[in-house]
C-alpha cells in the first residue's frame, strides 16, 4: 500500500539537524542513491530507461529517459502520400496495429470529408474490437508475468494466437496488418471467417473467467496490484491520461461513447469505470472491456449489412484490386493515387480514436498538396509517461514494474 | 461565430485574433502575449471547463513572418467540447508561456515541441530534449529546413564490402 512519503522519511531516515542525538538509526547512510533501470529491462516493453532517485528502497524521483525507439515517423509522414503512411502506423503500437490504421484512416477521412459504406463501418468496428481484445490479452499476460504471476501468460497467448490467425486469414499478416484503407477496408470477410468469429464469440467468455481465476486467487498478484500506482481523477485528467488508465480513476471518458464513430452507436454496450484508480481497477476494466468487445462483435456480426467495403470516390479511394489488372481506368487511378496522391483541401483537423491503450489522435495540417504538411500523433503511451514520476513517488523499486505495466505501455508508440 | 470563440473575443479583445470552424473543429488564433491568460480562463471558468489536455503541437511555416505556430488542443470532459488554441511566434524570438501550471500533462508535450521544433517555453520546469539525445547538435528535426535524411553524418559510416 502507498505510504505518505514524509512519514517514511521522518520516522526512519531523516535526521533533525538541531537534535542529531534523537536519530533513530545512527549508523544508517541517508544520502539518495541513483539507479538506472533500463534501457534493457524485460519489463519495459521496448527500450525505456528510468533514472530512479532512491532513499533506501523508496522512490524519491523517477525520471523517464525516452527516445531509444525514435524513428521520426512524423517527419517521414511529410515525405509520403496519405496512402503511403498507413504501413507506418502499424509500427507505432505494434501490438494493436489495426487500431492505429483505423485511427489514421478516420483522421484522413475527416480531412477529405468522405463517408464510408455501412458494411465497411461494421467490418472496421468488428476488427477494431478484436484488436482491442488482443491488446488486453497481451497486457494481461505480460503485466502478470512482469510481477511474478506466470501462468496466465500462457493462457492469454494461447487465445491471442487464435485471433492473430484470423488476421492472417483476413490480410496475410499477423501483426503489421495495414488492412484499413482510406475510404474503407482492403477486403471483405470470407463466409468461413465470419463462421469462425461466431464460434470464437462462444468460445472466449469461459476463457476470460479462467484468466480471472488465475489472478484473483493469487495473493501475491493481488497485493502487488491493489493500491499500487494510484492516481486521483483530478490529477489523471490534468495529466491527460486516457483509456483504461483514466477510467480506472472513475472518469467515464471514452471516445466511443462521447463522439460515437464507426458502428459503435449501433450496438448495446457499456463503459466499465473503476473507483480506486489503482492497478487492480485498471486490470478489472480491461477484463470487462474484453467482455464488452465480445458483446459488440456478437451484435455486429448479427446485423452485418451487405454492400461494398470501400467508398467509391475515384479521386481519393483505391480501386478494387481485381479491377486494377483488368480495367484501364482503374489502373490509372491506382497509379495516380500512389505516385502523386490525392489533394485534400487546405485546413487542419484533429481526430481522436479510442484505441486499446487510450486516445490515439492524429492532428493533420494540409496545405492542399498530395502530402501532409504536418502530421502529429497524439500517442497515449507518451502522455502516460508524463505522469510516471508523479505516480511512482513513494513506492518501492519493485513497484516500478507494476507502474510501467499499469499504462499498457508500448515504446514504439511512445517514441514514434 | 462559435459561442466559445465569441466569449473569448469579448473577454480578451486584445488577445483574440480569429476563429475558424472547419469539419466540426473549432480553432482560435490568439496573440502570444495573451495565450496563457486565455488558457487559464478556458481551464478555470466554470462555463468553459476545459480540463483535459489533448495535445500540444507545432507547425513550421518558413515563408511567413511569424514562422512557428504553437497549437494547444484541449477538451472539456463535462461539456464534451473541444477547442484548439493557436499562437504564432517569430523565428528569432520563439518563446511561449508554458501551460504546465494549468495542465500538468503539458510538461512532456511542451518538451516534445521544444525537442522537435526548437520553440522554448517560459516558466517550464524542465525544458530539455526528450526524444532526441540530450547532446544532439544538429538542430530541430521537424523544422522544414531539416533534411529528411539527416544532416549527413550517416555518410561518414563505412559499409561492409565498401573500399575506402
């Protein structure tokens, strides 16, 4: 449990300079110690260094040192067309590539002002929710593994493989998918895939209960998550936290409800909200979100409308692949879109999307050319790291791992 | 005009420059001298209540007199409203008041803007590079005059099989 910082220091370590004879443990060394945690540490999920100032085992200050995975994605965006940036988004949060594609395509669609056919919206929502389940499974497994509960890791990864195989079937890639396109999606679901998804929706709920049993009967895991990494709602909002990290503190901020997009307005689901703002509440929210995602997938599969999966705006959207090789006009369209791109109107937009880790936003400035003039990525992991020092103060070194874990941090997205 | 923009114009006639509403986004351009006051008002006033900071960004317009644009995007969770507050700074004096004492999250976001674009923030508690190395000597990578492939230090690498 979190102890107030001052109590710890005055009772045990601190020496009153006016009455040095009163010190409790006169032989104890009392200076602060600096400790580098990372950049090569298995719990940092990428390459992150934290410089810890310690008093005994207690953290006085934690300074994140980031940028080891900085690849200049925002600069690269300024050099390619809008279509060419989609594969770069896969490499931001490489656990949840689909959701990054989704967030980017939505932002560009807002910029050019096109609407998407209903079937494409449904498919997008289904895949996005499956991606959210994958993200939360990954989080659950690795976070528990980091703090010593190993078993659940094998079970979550077993079920994650099933879903990654669906992605493989859908677009030929498991992790770097690039399945979303500006104006729709790359290809439709096959009837077999829909059948497999239906089976998965029935298969998965007992497995969630299984994960829960593994963790909630594990006393060590419980005592390492309850009351660790607590942040109040007010502070969480002020720091700009989002996603399950913010909802754990009792704020129901979820863009899927606040600004309904895609097909989220057309199915019945609810936003789980925590109370205590600790790691355990965030865990509970992620587990509940898996259940809600399944509920959504089930409803959307029932209601899946027929129709095209790509908007038909020849100046912006890509032609269907089979036509590219057989139809001259489509071939020219494809060629022009990839060589010079389309020219959106002058202006700037911000479009935020509720990804598995939090609000993933794209701020795009267009000067009317075929390439983005400026593209800024609002990466939730980066903004969550801003609260790291505040949340880590007063905890033990061993809790640092829990606090990394509580954000669901991915450094590819944090450093961009 | 959007009621929020109108309100800003009424309360800060000297600071307000223009408001644009496009694709449902409200963007207000204000003067650099007043941006901190205006953000303080947007955060503290109960009718505004913009308590959530979304992102801090910057845009480089090399051909214009006031070269850099600093963009603050904030959100009100209670009112479910979004606003973008922008200001312009010239290249020879690119410094803006920091918003860290209004939104705590502005700390890292402003550091990123400093790192990438070289815009400084007055009263920022710890304005150092965040993504690039601390001793990075080649300037600010997101400026338009920074070449995409870097400033040439890669050319000094010797490659396998290359005779030099």
